[in-house]
C-alpha cells in the first residue's frame, strides 16, 4: 500500500496553517452491504466535516459523492482532513472537508470475528455521540495511535 502521507503532502501543505503539518494518513472506503453509514450519506461523516462549498452552498453534492466513494484522511496536529482519491489514477484529489480534532472523541479498530471473513473496520466516534464506520487501508493501527497520542491529555 502506498504511503498516503507522502502522496497527500502537497495538498496538505497548501491548506495547512503555520506550524501545522500532516502527521498520519489513511486511505478509507465507505462500508457497503451492511447497515453502517456511508461517509457521504445523510447524517454520515461528511455532515460532520465542514463542507468546502462556495458562499451559495453549491458544489457540496459533487464533493459528497466523491467522498462517499474513497477518501484519504490526513491527521494534523489540529484537524482531520479528508481528500478525495482517484480510483483509477490513485492520486490524492482536492480537499472535501475538515474537522477539528476536538470534535472526535475516539477511533476504534475492529477486526472481523474469528472464523469470519471480512474487512477490518475503523469506527470514528464524534463528540455528539454519532459513529461512522469505514473500511481502512493498511497502516490503520499507526493512524489510530497518532490520533490517540495527539488527543490524550497532557
């Protein structure tokens, strides 16, 4: 699996504030075939991420549709950034949303039960109690560790 932190470096640097940088990155896909929320679904994570639409609010549906397919999540010291991901090119696309780390209370990794086939899942728990489950790529444990290190009290 490619190093998505490196692949997203230019896009991340272009929007980061002074002293802010990408710490960890993870490729994710929305869950399919079960009752978990897709990232772009109503009430899903895209509703939590600040939409990057113009003043009229236009463009949100297009970005939601792209984010609902595949995304690259980049963790900085202050925010969780969501970039689109090109399915055919493998390139990191434009920023589709961002969320302050204070809005996320936990990230949990779950493996399929023993003896069952399936993908691991990453559950993101928001401060208001909503949970979103996605299918993470490799380096998921390092991503969750980075989140936990940055959000635990000093």
